C-alpha cells in the first residue's frame, strides 16, 4: 500500500510540474528559463518513476496482473 502511495505522489508531482510549465509558458512574457526548468523537473521525475517501477518489479514489490 505504501508503494502505491509513492507512485501516486510521483504522478501528482509530475502533473504539477507539467501544469506549472504551462502556466509559465502562457503568463511569463520575459526571457526567463522557468518553463525549461519546470519541464526538466517533469522529465526527471518521469524517468525516476520509470526506474523505480522497474526496480520494484525486479525486487517483487509489485506483481503484474491480467485484465
């Protein structure tokens, strides 16, 4: 159950970063790098979540199921 909570938190942080990148893209008219930083955080968090899922599967913390 704790691992599922961690996954949900990662997804929420990824969505927050994506939303803040969109906000900075629309509202920030200067030449700041806030959009790039927000999207870089999103990519980093997505990769970290992907690696975490692979490690959790390899360690047996999560099991695939058929639908």
